[in-house]
C-alpha cells in the first residue's frame, strides 16, 4: 500500500517503519506524505494507543532528508512546501503518544522527527546529530527550537554549529534521549514502555500530553491554570471512576477510553 514505509500492529501498538534502507531511510516528500496519511488513519482507530517510529534495516532510523530534493529549489518553493505539509508539527501535536525507537543513524530531519516525538529511546551506539551546517544550511524541521528546549541552548548550539554526531549513550547523558540500551535490547525495552503507557486511560494520557506540551508555550501561571482545567475535565470520565474503584478494590483497572 505504501512505497516508503511499513505499518505493523501489535495489539495497542502501531509501528511506522521508514523503509528506504538503500538511502539509510532518508525522508523525501513522498515518505512524509505517507506517514501523515497513516497518522490520520491511526488517530481514528481507538484500538491504537501508542505509535512507534523506527527504521527498517540495521543501519538507520532516518539519516536525514533526501538531499537530492534540495537541488534547484527556490526559497519560496521550499517555504510553501514546508508550510503546507506541516510534517513535524503534526507529529509534535499528535493526540496519542509517539515514541522514536532510534537505531543507527538519526541525523538532520531524522533527529528533528525524534525531537518532535514525545519520547526517544536509542541504542547506545546510535549516531545522532544535526549536521545541516555542513551543507551550508540550518535545521529546518524544528531542530533549532526543540533541541534547545530539550537539552539547553549551549549544548544545542554545540551540536548545530559544529555538525557533530554523538552516540546514543552520549545523547542519554545530555538528555536528548530518555534511555540508551544495547542494540539487542532496544526493541524489547521500547515495547515494554509502550505497553505500560497503553494500559493507562487513553483520555488521561491524551490530556497529560496536552498539559506537558503546553509547558513550553505558556508561562507558569497560565500552565498551572490550564492543568487545573484538564484535571477537572477528567472527573467527568468513566475511566476516572474505574481507576478510583480499582485502586480502592486493590485490582488492576480496565480503562475504556471513555
């Protein structure tokens, strides 16, 4: 059905795999359009509770943008294409948790995709960076904005201005990824985390995403007020009643997303 990606399901987990191994899963326009189409489908599927991005093969998550598409593109054409697609913004505002499972190269647009995800898990020897400066350009998919918010301005500038590539273990040390595992453990650990999230109330998870994401857009007082509104809304849900009753009855809750 798709040319550049693979889509797999394991219970409540949906996997979107970038499948261009001959070019280290570099993203072109077609790939982004396919991913957006899948995300729209999965958003309507109540059985899917967590989405996981990964790369096909052993060498790359996403090694960046397909640079061939940059040749001869005029400034306004690039700006319009970016404005219409809103690829990274869609991932960053998705209604379900999105996890990046990073193995191999995760560079440029691939790193920016990981930054747009809610959680990032990497193999210890993954290769992560924003090397756009080596092409005479800068990150264009949110890297200059999301990276400093995640790891601080100094570390972000160090990566962006040098184009240096770091390992997954180094990325863990500076907070760029949440966890770094031996490569052979990465998939298992990612699934364990995703399943733990998938067992929670989908409504509470969605509002928790909204609350935390708002923290980077609002001052503290506005954020606290927004959190209070979302917290109160959850008292109208069946999942809240189920969670409270399960706690009192000392049993595992069965959340329905209502």
